[in-house]
C-alpha cells in the first residue's frame, strides 16, 4: 500500500485486492463523520465483489451496508410490532 495525493490535495492510500483485481483510491484516514469504518467498507467490497464478480467502489460498498442496516432495522421494527400486539393486556 502506498500513499498518493488526490486531485483535492487529500492523501489517499492505493489498495489492491488480488481476489477481484480491484485497485481503488480510498481515504488514508477515516473522516470523523463516516458511518462505517474503512475496514468494513473494504471487507464489504471483498465479500460482495467475489459474489458479483465486479469491482465495487467505496460508494457501492457503503450503499450495500446502508441497505443491510435498513433491512435489519425493518425486520426489528416488525418484530417489536408483533410482540406488542401479542402482549397480554393488564387491567
């Protein structure tokens, strides 16, 4: 891994993954406002890149993670609603 400077003057690390032949520019450090750590983004790229046979960008990996979080939030909400409908009434 080596560091380069992007067009915006930010240091970036060039990562390569021989599993899917990916080489992509990623931020050298994770910005404080980022929801997902850089390691999770990279792991998502690896896992879903192998499954799809595509080279995924950081943005695609982030969207996959957002969709997974949303999916499980919805399942959790449905479960809570079912549980509250089954709760015995006290009175």
